C-alpha cells in the first residue's frame, strides 16, 4: 500500500513482518509457542481467510468511491506481498511460488478479499498470521491525492471453513468469524462538517501510525502508589509519548481519540500490549499497567498471539494490568465481559480507567467487575472547589469500593488533592504529586519527564509546546469555561444523583 517504509527486507513496514517471521523462526514472539499445537483438519479444499475493510463506507463518504476502490485494491496487493515476502511464511501456509503474478489472494466481492491457504496449519500459526496480517494492513497507508488513508481491517477465518473445525477450548479465534463485527468508526453523517473532521482525524491517526511503524513510540512509566508511602507500588502505568527535539516529548491523547473515532486504534493497542509484555520479560521486578481502548476489549485475531504468549508464560500475565479506558464507549458488554473473563483466567488484572467519564460508567462497573477502578481526574479537580464536588468524589469512590476492587484516584497534583482523595476513601493515588512519569531510554533505564500537569484532563491535554485551542462556551452562572469543563459541570449535577442512588441501592442489598 502506498507509502510504506520498507524494513528488514520486507516490501512493507518491517515491524509486522519481522514479528511474524521471528515467531515462525522460534525467536522473540515465537519463543512462547508450545511444541505441539492443535491443527485444523477436515473438509476438502483450502482453508480461507476473509479480509474486509470495516471503514469502507467512511472512506467513500469522506474521500469518494474511487478512493475506497483504490484502498480495496491496495489492501489485496499488500496482503499478497505480506504473505509471499518470506520463505518461512510461505512454508507455514503451504504456498509455493510457481511463477510471477501468482498469489493466494483473490477478490471475492466488492468488499471481501479471500486468502486461500493451501494447507491446514496449526491453530497457533493461523493465530499469528491473522494478528501479523491485521497489523501490517492497518499500518500501511494508501496514498490518495496527497493524503494518507488507513484502513480498518477485519481478518478472520472464513465462516464456511469453521464448520469442520472441532471445538477444543482454544477456538475463540475461529468463533470470531461469526461474532458481532468490530467497531469500524463513528457513524457516517451527511455534510461537509463530518467529512472535514474525518479527514482531520485521518491525518492525526496517520501521523501516529507512522510513528508506530517507525518504532518512534516510547513508554513513560508513572507509578500508582499508596498516599504517603513512597516505596509502595500497585503498578506503573505505561503512558505513550513520542520524543521530539531535545527534551521535548509529544503527548498523544488527541491522536488516540481520533483513532478511536476512526476505528483504527486496534493496531496501536496491539503494539502497546506487546511492548509491555516484552518489558515485563526483560525485568522480572516490573508490574505494568497498559491502557487499551474499549474497542479492543474483545477476543479476536488482534489478541491471538498475545493470548498464546500470556497462556504460555503466566508469570508475565500476573504482573500485567489491562486498563480499559472509558474515552470510547464499550461497543458490546457481553463481548467485553468475555474478554475480561479470558484475561483474568490467564492471570491478568483488569482496571477500569477514567471511571465516571463515560456515560455508561456504572453499567460498565457492574458488568466487568474490575480488580481496580481508577476515578477520572475530573472529579478530584471538582473536589478542590466545592462541597458538591467532594460529595461526588466520595460517592464514586464508595461505589467503586462496593465491588471489592482497589480504588485509585487519578490526577493527584498537590498535597490538598492527596488529602481530598484520602478523605473520600482512595488511598491508592496517581499523579504528578505522587510521582512524575519517567521516559524509557535505550540502555539507560528511565529519565524523569518535565511535563506540566494537564489543564483539561488527560483525554484532551494538548502537547506541552502547543497552546490549547479548545473552544470556549459561555454559561450564565459560571462565566467563560473551556468547552469540556462546561459540559462536565452540567454532567456533574446528574452524576452526583446517579452515583448516590446506586450507592444507596447497593447498601440495602438490591
């Protein structure tokens, strides 16, 4: 596809193809593979993988039908190059190169590409192939009239092929062929405003995906500690940063929000979790928390290799906390519940991040029963200024504690904040007052980042060197407020009532 950067001898970006080749060669990701894995058998003919572009209609609406067709063709070409780029991959698939122009990829329908496998490889190999191919397709941009377009790929085993596959307890990957489809982007709306925003979001997403493909993304580790106990540690959250010039780093909150709106965040989450697992393996003393979008809280091909890794090395899973953030609504509660149950069974802990920020926060808490609940920093900011804010914070902490998990107050920036969180019942705390983020540096451990505290909360924090352009809304009672704060103030009034009512019901055993 388009402008991909070749690496490691592959015709596409080096990152995904290198990962899969290493896995097949028994190194890196491949070191966790069991010696014997179940093979798919039964049925005549080739096993087929189906590839769809989940955001095809979005591309049509924002860039035109010709752009969507170009993206479809480019994805077929990219899939073919990826599958044929290495002898180990061809051997796994049973694909033989008999001459130029031959490919296991074919166009089946307007929005469907098929990959014919000439053999029935072990399930673990299919899992790694689907994960690697998904990442490769998501990372590669399609060049169109001076802009870069990224597709949201869905790669899965054909529903036809799964009819002859026995259920052996390790078939969640195959079940994805008939499950509810993943999120492919916010609904398409009529009008230039929607198209313009979609294009702006695509530009922001392309920038971050390019950084990912170039391996420019770094972790900044920020500990979660018990208030007043500097040696205590629940875990360290992995915050995403992009080093710029000198000591300047670019925060990525706005770009991640854009990727969530576009349905492109799966590639980023996959990369982040793999990186965290590699760090856990390198340092047996680490306990890490990694943030994923609610869109990624589903068992499918994107988790295939990760699941095998965690299953084979439970000591890594036991030191990993998966934080599900509420910046994007959970598309399917049953799907998310199955995901959290699966991750817990592997040994991971589940945290609900930014609790209170989402419109379905209480429903999510009740359904997911997380091990850790992180109260959105907005509530601590409100507690600084009013008794109502203090009451809301205390109600949310009490609600979270009712489910038996640890409660973390986010955004602790001063001693006053720490005291307010303690008074509300949140002893575990995170923020600039508790400990600063530390950026990973090759061969030199970590260095402290000199970041200024967020002004509008982590979700909408601009980069340190960019002035905020959040529009101003006017309230007759509050004067001029940032748009986010204006809606937060209105939302707070019913949030206090909802949290208090739920807490009362739980107290009487309802």
